[in-house]
C-alpha cells in the first residue's frame, strides 16, 4: 500500500475525479434526453434572446461593470495574501513560541500592524465605502 | 469514548483490507482505487440525497415560518417533492442564449457543484478515518470554497446578460470580502488547536471552540452565511432587483445543478461548523460519535434556516461595510487575543494547554465578545440615522448611448 502521505492525496484525487464526474454525468443524461427527443429541444429566436423582463434588449448585450469593484479586489488581494502567511504561523505557534518566546507573537503583530495601516488608509480614502 | 461503538469497518482501511484480501499481492493499487472509489461514491451520494431531503425540509420550514403551506402535494407532507423536482428539471428544455460563451456556460455549474462536493472529503464524520486525513485540511477547505466565486463569475460572464453580469459582480465583491474574515476565524481555530488538519482539530478540542472563542464562532457563522449567499446576504440573486442574478439565463439541468449546489452549501457549512467549533464527533455516553456529529450539524442547520427565515435582506453598502469595517477588524482582534492568551496561560515548560487554561480563555473571550458586540452595534446603529439619499445608478442605461 502507498505510504500515508500519498494515500491521503490519492484519495482526494479519486474524490475530485468523482466530484467532477457526477455533475458532468447529470448534464450528459439531460443532453441524451434531448437527443432522444424525450425532452423538448426547439430553440427559436425569441427563446434564445437574453432575458430582459420581456423587453427587446436595450443597448449592447454585454455591459461593463463599475470601477468600484476594483478597489475591493485590490484590498482583498492584500489581505488574502496575508492570510496565507498567517496559517503556517498559527499552526506552529505553540512550538515556535516555546522555542523563541514572546518574539513570535510580537513579530506577527508588527507584520499585521503594517497591513492594518494600509487598511486604515483605504478606509480614510473611502475605498471601503460602497458608493 | 468517541465512536468506539461503531467499528463496522466502513472506513478506508476496512474496505481496503477487504479488497486487498480478494486480490493478489501485485494488484494493491487496484484495491486502493476500488476502495477509494466506493468511499467517495458513498459520500457523494449521501450528500446528494441529504441535499434532496433538505430542499424539502427548507421549503416546508420556510412555509411554516411565513404562515403558508410549502410543498404538500407529493407524498405524505410533500416528502416526494424532491423527486418531482428532479423529473421536472430533467424534462425541461435546456436553452442557451445567443451569443453566450457555450463552453464556459456549461462548465460553470459543474465547477460550482464539484467544489461543494470536494469540501466534504475532509470532514471527519467519526473517529475512524473516513475519507482523507489531509494534514493541511483547513487550508484546503478555504482554497476550495473560494473557487465557487469563480464559478459564479463564469456563469454571470458567459450568459452575456446584464442582470446576470450585475449579479455576478456583486456576488464576487461580496464573496471575496467575506472570505477574509472567514479565513481569519479559521486561523484562530488553527492557533488554538495547533494544527491544520481537520482531524486533529477535533482530537485537540477538549472544550468546544465555540465556548473558547465565541467571537471567532460568530464571525465564522456570519461570514459563512454570506459565502453561501443566503437571505441576510442574498444580494447575488435579489429577485426584486436582478431577475435572479447570475443564473438568470440558466434552465433545465444546469439550473438544477446550481440549485443543488446552493442547497448543499448550508449542509456543508453546518458540518464545518460542527467540526471546527462544536468538537465534531466528541460526545458523552455510549452514543456513537457519528450520531453526535450529525446531531450537532443538524442543530447548526436549523439555526441557519432560522436566520434565513428571520432577517430581511441587507443593502449592498451595509453588506460591504459590515465585512470590511465590522468583521475584518474583529477577526484580527480575536486572532491576537487568542494568541496572547495562549502565550500567557499555557505551561511555560511543556507548552501544553490544559482544560482549565481553555476555560480561562473562554471566560476572557466571552468578556471581550460582549464588549465588542456592544461597541460594534452602537457604531452601526448610529450609521443608520444618516442614510444616503438614493440617486439613480449610472449603470441604469449603460450601453444605450453606445449603440
């Protein structure tokens, strides 16, 4: 048998393959029903036009989006990367702080404090306000 | 104690041992594949069936909450409603709008459902090894749950529909905002249990973490109910504004897959909450661990349903501000409060945290939680008085001049 490490990841791989296969299979069955003529498949121009509350489509069918999403995405990227650094620290905090004392806690506090300054700046600039 | 009574062998090693005994020595890999496949198949099927039952339960309970009937025609108490739904979805026409990106349009529901399933691979249902005991379970859960943001964006973008696009963009903004406090709340769990594996989180959880760090628990539940975009946070598909959001253009089986994933989300969240904060399969007496786990998950599930039935939908600016100005600083505060308490309270020589240390942490954290809740509710309550005047959105006629 595989050793423990590869066994865990192998099981995840099998599970992932099956997790993709189940919805794909459901869509395939639905498609087969269409091919066999069990469920209707009669597309026409009105049915295939995009839904807009019954009106004819106004303007282009592909709209842009507001710029304010951009600021949120940037702040998110900043703090999501921070979380990646936090997890190994959190998991080994017990071991590390036994070795190095209070230094481990203070160092992470300094790191987060620097990021929090950026967060406060974003707040003051009004980027966290949905306008 | 935990789960000793259930040794039916329905764990990976039991199944593997059975098939390994049937096959010659050189076919070890085949036994591994078959055993893994059977286990994964059983888990996915259990999840799909329980989701089907849960759709009935949720609609029925919401009906009771709102003084109406809910589904009651098919079978006793409408119990056969999920089957009728499946038959209906199967026999509906599957339309794809003109100009839609067909590949992405088809892929989006698959991605959405598959990520939902994948989280469940790491939930330890009992003390024996159910599927996988990955040593980075918590990171895996965060990584996989954030993929459904991508699925929502794929669905909205590929439909080429304005409402779908607005729903998807709002959804992405909201989901990524709530992901940060959720991940920080989970980091506090990793800190207290000193491990990233979901299995070890439960074995190290002598006192349920809900009692030890209530702030992390409340943040996680709030952020998770935003992540699954249910009613206090259901901006993504606010029917009155956006048609039905990112899946406006979907029909037939693809729509059914979106519904499956959306109704599966509360089950998954309640299992994660039971694992991380309610000490998983641990319990008292001769009752097997699996029963304890399911009971705890059911309590959380009913609480989530209760939230959904009780609260009205929040406004979009309230939602974004609650994430960035409310939950985010609170989750940082909680993380460092827990770290400082561990630093001060644990045994300086061995580095171990005893039960009494945990209870001391619980007392401190409940005090912090109370003070912080008062402060935050005062802050957000004052905000309510100065509501901005509604002005017409510049998006309202976007593209109309471009033609």
